[in-house]
C-alpha cells in the first residue's frame, strides 16, 4: 500500500488495485500487464465521466 499520510488515500489505492486485479482476472492477464489493465479501465471510465450529467454525478456520491 502507498503511504502518503492519509489513510483515505491508502484505502483508495487499495481499492484501485483490487479493481485492476479484477480486470486482469477477467481477461486472464498476468500482473505484469498492470499498465494495460489501467488503460482498459481508463478507456471505460473517461467516456462515462464525460457523459454523466453534473447533477447526477453530484447526487450519486
């Protein structure tokens, strides 16, 4: 886990790594392809972020 002095930051890093591990498992990729897993997640989340209306994003959190 990364240490930055904030426990919430470490928790966020742990969650992100678990999501990336799930992507790797779904595609059968080894951990060495972590950058590709990250790119795949970004390819989905960025267009989603761009399409969600601001009001919906605010109330969803």
